[in-house]
């Protein structure tokens, strides 16, 4: 990342971060790449994009802009495919990672399709419970769970609480005693593997806030302490190696290490690891050039990897669990923006970059500024036969780093009032949204068979002022 403590630089060189080459043809700018856009996305007779049978122009007219628009069938299909793929290789339960994006409607959809829900705060737990998700289908994470959050989880009889520290053990055990229950737990282990996209690194990644170290013996000690407490029920180990993972290579190294821990726990403590939760992190395509492994192939490879490692260590194959989030919800949604200004800026070498300002920005998608994330953006309200121009799609906030898409090719006849669609924004956009500059957060709407369902209504200025006792 090029971020400076004072914020991103105003300019970083014309070709320093170009997301895509100039389109091969004018017509190519109107094409929606199948692996990037929701499954129902298409252009209608007017050239406007439709999702779930809803014209984006109609959606914005009714619900305003910016707008997160979900393809509900796409979301359901992805949830179902993940459940079927991972249950097929021995998963006890597949949890939807709520941090990616959660509402009561999303919680009901994923549980309808057979998933559990992984929550990481009392707020996420409350949403899942309000949606009617049974406690036994919920798993709670957190590196610093408050006493109130632990008590709420125990009271809800959540199926698993993930132990992330020695303090966690004491707090969960005490809450379970007071509630008169035995709480099932997993111990999160740090195995020294970090995986992102096509790369993984197998050393020097225990310097993080999550989990208990394998190499220092902290993980083994945590299992020992849990096993001695009658109010806790040790069920297994948890490991998470990263995010936006495109292949199974990182899982192979991580599985070898965590299975080795399981074997050592059995040999030294006589405690069987019945369950192995390998977390989530499965990647999606943000650009046409991205090539994540298909869910069925990924599940098959991971299942084979764990099976072989268990056979090598001479221990029974544990039940598996997984926590996909982005891979389920990310590709199912797009963000719609209205163009406000189109400003050509002449750069060195006689090259022009056009700054296209939209009515949202880092308040609804912080990922570009935070992670240098790349996205695909197209003109959504019509087709165009104009020559492409190099653009930077930016927001309306008082920050030079308020960038939605750093470098993109858009039609040269782009004008204020046009709608742009940014693909694959279902995960970590609305869930990380803010009210910076006092912008109300956008609505989230699902489309299916030509009808819409509001997941979250648009915030209003009255909503924001209601929190201010002096207003």
C-alpha cells in the first residue's frame, strides 16, 4: 500500500496502478464479465443494466443513490453451493461470516439455505437472534469479547464460542457456571501461515492479535485449561489463514500444522480433537482477470489435504467447519452511483485523466482507501459507442484519498446524471460504511423476479441528528 500517515498522496503517477488495459473495442466497455457481476446482471433493450429483473434506473428512482443492489437468487445460490460443497467433504456445519454483511434478511436467507452464522460482536449476535437463527447454529468469535457479549452468547446457547486468549477461558467458564450450562468451545490457534490471493507465506506470522501460538505452546496450554473446567466442553481447534484466497496451497501448510497440534494434544493429553474449523477467506473475482478456484474444487482439495494429514499423523479425521463470507455475499451485489461532475485533468506527457465524481465514496466503500482494493466499474444507465477515456472514479468527501475505482476506462461521453455500477460490493462495503462528512448511509435492496425487498432503508439526516442530544 502507498498510504502515508497523513493520507494518500494527491497523485501517484499515471500508470502506477492501472487496474485494466485500454479496452480492445468500444463495445467491450458495455460487456458485463460473467465472473464479476451477479448472475442475473444483463443489459436490457435500452442498454441499461438489470439485476434480478429490476432496471437500475428504476431502482435508483425509487430508493435513491448511492444504492447497494443485491441479486437475491445469486446470494441464495452461492450459499447453497458452499453448503453442499463443504458438507460433501465432511463439514459439520458451514457458517456464514456475518462481518462481510449482515441484516436480519441476510441472516434468514443464509439459514434458509442451510448455513449457520459466525458472529464477532454482541451486535452481530443480536441481529442473528432477532432474525430467528437458532443459537446452536451460531458461532461467536472475537479477540476481546466483553463480559456482556460472552454472557449474551452463553444465554443464547450458541453452538460454539471460539477461545482466543487465556482470559477468554476464565470469562466463558464463569458465564457458563452462572448460567448453569456447559458451553462448547473451540481454541483458535495461530499456525504461522498467511495466505492472500495466489500467495502464502509459511513463517513469521504469529505476530498478530488473533489466536494462541502453536510454536510457543500457548495453544496446547489453552486446551489443557479448557479440559479442566467442567463448565466448558472442548470440541476442537480453529484456524484462519487469511482472505481473498484463490487456491488451496496455503491450506495445505496450515492443515499440516494444525493436524500436528491435534495429534500432539491426543498423545500428551489424551484429548481428541473432534472438530477442525479452517475459517474462511475464499476469494472472489473483482476484476475479469481474477481467477478464484471454483467452490467445489476448493472444497475437494481442502478435504483431501486434511484427510491425508490426519492419516499421516495416525488420528481420526475430525468433522470440518468453514466460515465463508465474502465468497457468498460479495459477488451478489453492486453499488449504483450517480455521476455529479466530470473533470479532465491534463497530466505530464500530454495524457489526460478524467476525474469522475459520484455521490458516495469512502463512506460507503472504504476498501479502496484502506486496502488499495480494485474494482470493476461500468456505465450502467445506458450503453455508449464513445471512445474510452482513462478515469478515476472518486467520491464527494473532503479527502484526496476518497477513491472508489483508482483507474478505469469509461465512455468519453460520460455526463452528470449518468449512473455507474461498481461490481462485487456485497462484502465489507455497507458493513464498514460510515457517516463521514455526515452523509447518510445508502439503502440496501434485493431484487428477485422483478420485485424488490429492502434489506436496509436509506438513512436520513433526521436519523443522524437523533443521536445528538443538542440538536
